């Protein structure tokens, strides 16, 4: 099984988050595009990527694009990850035994990132850390929010182009 590809339809799902908030993809895309970021707390590449995703969230929150993480871990470990890495965007909980949503999306590695358009089409699929894909998400989030693209990387900060998941 491989991760779902660009051009396909994103499988709809409903999950509960760390604070018992419900999120469904069908409700999310009614309001605008949705960025899904699948992860596992023990994944070094997830630990590398998620603070950058948090910067995106801070730059564009309330601007018409939802960014949500989908954890493959239990609530306690997910909460500890959020605290350690400063993650404030919604983190949803996939069942850590059967992984129904991760399996529906064909995950083979984490992190895996998807941009889901309002019509439910997958417009971007990225496995591992890809700086060009991240920059594309940044561009799309700015465009969707009708704002100037935010500078996410800091001057002098060394950011890898790619890191496998």
C-alpha cells in the first residue's frame, strides 16, 4: 500500500482530538482547505518537522485553512509530544492499534502531509520532510488566506531540504 496520490479523493473521517473536540474532514473542507499532518511521537523526522508546522499554524491561523495533526499514539504520549515541541494546533487521535484513518490514507511512513482542497481532492501529498513541499504549503496557505506569504524560516537557520520519514 502506498500513500494516496495527488488527484485522488481524500477519504472522509471523523476523529476526536486531545481535548475531546471532534473533527470531521467533511466539515473541515466546507470552511476551506485542510492540511493533514500524520505523525508518530517517536519519529525523529516528525520531531523535526512539527515545530515548522507550528510556525505555519501561527502565521495563518484563522485565515481559512485548517492545519491538523493526526497522531498514531495514545492521548498521553500525544499530549507530551505537543508540550515538548510546542504544538498548539489541533492534534487528532487515530486508534493506535488499528490505525483506521492512517490506513485509509495508505500511510507507509510518517510524517505524511496532505493538502485537501474544498472539493475533497488531494492536491499535495508529501512523505517525510521536504522543504520544497513545505514551502508549497506555505504558499498555498498564504494564497488561501489572501495574505502575503509569511517568512517561516529564521535568518541563519539551517533547514534541511529533505529528511526521510
